[in-house]
C-alpha cells in the first residue's frame, strides 16, 4: 500500500495512533473502554465511538453494520484488525504486554477467539439491550441515540 492511497481512501488513523472503533451504547464495552482510557498514559490509543450520532462510517471506509458486528481497530499504517486482536493492541498500549503475550499461546488464543465471537454475537442480550423481543445488533437506520448521546447532541446544538 503506498502512502498516497492511504491518505486518499481514509484508511490511515488520522492521529498516528492505534484507533479503536467501539460501541459506546454497550454498557460493558463502554466500561472496558473507560478503564483502558485511564491506563493509556502515553496516549497511544485514539478512541472512536461508533454509536455517537456524529460518527461518519464513510470517513473510515467500513460500514456501520460491520463495525457493530465486532470490535475493529486501525493501525497507524491503515491496516485493520478486529476481534481479540484489537484487545491485544489495546492492552499492550495500556501496559499489559505480558498478558498480551500469554493471549497468543495457541490454547489461550483459541479460547479467547471463541469467547469473543460468542460475546459479539449475543452482546445485546448479555448487556440488556433487547428491544421488543429482538436482540440484534442495531443498524444505522434502527439506532436511536442514547440519553448520553442525545444530551451531547443537544449541548452542541445549543452552543451553535
């Protein structure tokens, strides 16, 4: 991949840091992201909330549905990673390199990959976000802003 194409197609993290795309409407996901923010003392991580109404998936080249299906991350060179590999980058940046190393052992890797796939598939049910008996990951069209995102939007509109 040449440098020009990375800038033209928006595939490089704008900050030169590892960028994580997370679902800020998922209570468990948000709790872990908040915990990681506190430990990212060297500011190696750029946190992007895809549930924020102002998030534009077109700017990153992935669909909202793909990003909602499982956690995604983008390396500074524009390479995408997803699933447990994202957590390895996050935990390494937060100073947990030994745990990351252990997570790469074959048996541990297999267990984590399976466990995360199950969590990602059922996270709306596991985090109490089923609506009208449906427990699917929301699409862009079906998503309603949460209270915190609504209040953020209203605060921004009132200052305009």
